């Protein structure tokens, strides 16, 4: 019965230790990972992995399905602590998953401000929802939202926390092509405005090149390749440079295209 | 990438084209078998639904009435509807019926309140704390297999023949369905939502309040329904124990004097009280579970 309802309490000392750990990060990188290893049984999904993300940097993480991208992101989100190695990560961070994971029993705006300290601030929630373009959906149940709207609400819920680090786990993977394009440009726009560091896990090479400052390719539990995207924004998918980067990254992912 | 898609598209195109060549043309020559899809509004036209639903019970009462008027159904076996209505009016006029109803309803509610709070409290302890689960769950799973009615002799020995054994019987009966359902509800809360709650920085208490308890609510209400059903059953059994007030008492008295009309009145009252309580739970569900995607009651 491992539903995750019951879990071990953190002792106050552990909590304080944790805070100290997080305070050390301030002023330096948003993410600093050294020698991170995660095993599931005998299998090492992450092997001695190193990762740095600068404040305000947009990093995309590519990799074949099952290679450990979500595992890494869950560790950075402090959802998985059965690890070895050092993981320093911004204390103010927010996560958006592939599924929106809105609480179905809370109206959309309640979902947005859930967990914020202090009173439930409706104006704050509305402002965040306006920013992602669904201010008019504040007072409905999550069940009536379309897939794209729900994902926007989930983004609003992440951004309202004013994070230094935004962790996105394939947030557009379940959206239809048209909605996905809109959501991608929304994320680009929001990132320009908020200037938080972003780690975007994706399996869409074009999406990674469109959005990121730096693209990482994960393979066999390590970051096998790193590609800095020097193109100016907004980026043109049809340009020659884009095509070259894409072919190169696809090569690293084991996909070889003709010509 | 776009090239791949194009290839797939033409492949599908070819399959589709060859299909129409082989089967499509012969079907088209004979005309295609079609059916008309009826709009919902058309299929429910005619007699209103409530009228159709009411016709069954009305027919039963009618047959019952005819049978007793013609003497086919003797009064000693079962009084006719007319007699039942008049004796109900009598009982209401003297205030006997209201008082009996009140006493019975109170018994059921007090029993439910006691049993329900015990069941819910134990479920919270077992669902939220590992220690609680280890201590409580096995015991509850063992005890729940004992039929409540089989406990009546013990309850009489422990509590005598006053109000206490009746209420204890109801409390015992209602505690288990609530325990089982609330516990299952807590254990089955979507773990991805719990994770999401943790990434939002919810404390343990906030997580329980904002995520786990609302998530367990649908199951809890199912438990409440079962409990109410059992409370009613336990009430009927309990009131057979030397009652001095309540519907059961009214019934026991009627039995002494072969007043089948009064017995029928009491049965109807049991049924009506049950319906009323069920209606209350339905309303509660409508209000509390309107967020549910599966819920279409409103
Ligand atoms: N809780 C778990 N228990 C056992 N194996 C797991 C668990 N979570 C993930 N894995 C395994 O770890 C590997 C990486 O998973 P994941 O990080 O989800 O991949 P992805 O890169 O597609 O996000 C997969 O092979 C998966 O089977
Ligand atoms: Mg994944």
C-alpha cells in the first residue's frame, strides 16, 4: 500500500540542516549538482551526474524515454531523497508536471494560491491567471478546463510563487500541436518577464532549441552532450542554423536523418 | 521529421484508396445500410418520466385496495389502504406517531453520531499514521466480520434493556462502513496530487487538510450511505428489544392486538424516514462533490 499518504516526519534538526543547505546556494547558481547517483534496486538510473544552472538560465534536458529525466527533476524538486551526491537547489522553486495536477476539489484560483503563506489572495491569483491568459476561468472547477487551459493554470500556480528556479517536466507533451505551439511561446514570454532559471525536460528537439539557452542530452544516466544555443530570439525553425543544431542533437539521441 | 510524417500520410492514403477499391464499390452499388441517430429530446417525448415511474406504485396500491374491498385480502392478514390511511390519521391526531418517529429518529442519529465519530477517528488514525495502521487496521478487519445482530444478547447483558443497547447496536453497525470507506479513501488519494502539494510547500497539516481529506471525501460519503442503511436496519432490530417508545414500540403493541393497519403505518414510516435520510445524503453529495468529473447530479 505505497500510496504515499503516510510518510516519515522530518525532525526539526533535519529541517534546519536543510535550510542551511539551501542558504548556501544564495548568490551562486540556481542548481548545483555534483556526483549525483540514483539507484532503483541494482540499476543505476543516474550515474555520478554533474549539473549547473545559472540564475535566469533556460536549460532544456533531452533524452530518450526512460533515461532518467523525470528522476533527475524529481530529485531537484525534493520529491526523491534516496540519492547519493550533493544537490544544491534554489529554495524558491516551483514545478509544473506533464499532467496539470490541479486539486479537483478547489476552484482554479484556489489552486493557484494553494500553499502560499498568509491569506488566500484572490487578486494575486487572478493576476497570475491573467498573465497566462485564463483570467476568466478563475472561478470554475478544474474539471471544466480544457487540456491547454489546465496546463496554463498549472503554470500560473508555479509562477505565482515567484520562483528562482522553475522545473518543467514535459509540460506540453500531452497537448495537441496547435495548443503546444501557443504554450511554448507563452513560456518563452513568461521567462523573458520573470527571468527565473528554468529546467525544461522534454523529448521534443525543436521545442528545446526554440526555448533554451543550453540544451543537455541525457544518455545512460549521465549528461552526454551539451549544446549552447547562440541564436537570437525569437528563433526560426526553418533557418539553416536551426536545422544544423537539430540534426546534431538528433544524432546524439540516436536518430540519424537522411541528407 | 516532416518527411517522416509525409511518408506515413501517403502510406495511409494508399491503404484507404485500396480499401475503397475492393469493398467500397460493391457496398455502394447495393446502397449503404444506415441508421438514424435519434436526438435525446425526441426519445423522451410522450409520457413524462416521473409519471411513468409513479404508475407502478400506484398500481400496486390500487390492486391492494381492490383486494381488500372485495374481501380477497382479509383484514386480519393485511388491512386495506383506506384503513391504513385512517389509522395513520388517528395516530397523527393523538400525536402518538410523531412522538414515536421522533424517538426512533433520535435513536438512529445518536447511534450514528457515536458510531460515525468512532469509525472516522479510527480511520484517520489508521490512514494517516503508520503506527495507527499497524494497531488499528487488523483489529477492525477482524471485528467487521462479526454480524451485528449476533451481538444483541451480549449488548443486553452489558447494557440492560433500556436505550443503551439500542444505541450501542446502531453505533456498532455504523462505525464499520465509515471506518472502511474513510480509510480506503485516505489510502487511495491520488499520490501525484500529494506530490504536487509537497512541491507547493504545503506543511503536513496543510497537506492533510487541503489534499488528503478532500480526496477521501467521495469515499467517506459512500461510507455514510452504507452507515445510514445499516443504522436503519439496526434500529428495527434494536427496537424489538423491549422498547417503551418509538416506532418499534408502536409495532410491538399493534402486534399484541393484531392491528395490521398500525403495523403497515409503522412500516411506511420506516420507509419514509429512510428515504428522507437518503435524500439528505444525496443533497450532501451534490453540494460537497460538485467538483467531481464523474459527478453529473447537477
Ligand atoms: N519508482 C521507481 N521504481 C523503479 N524504477 C523506476 C521508478 N521511477 C523510475 N524508474 C525507472 O527509472 C528509469 C527512468 O525513469 P524516468 O526518469 O521516469 O524516465 P524519463 O526520462 O522518461 O522521464 C526508468 O527506466 C524507470 O523504469
Ligand atoms: Mg518523464
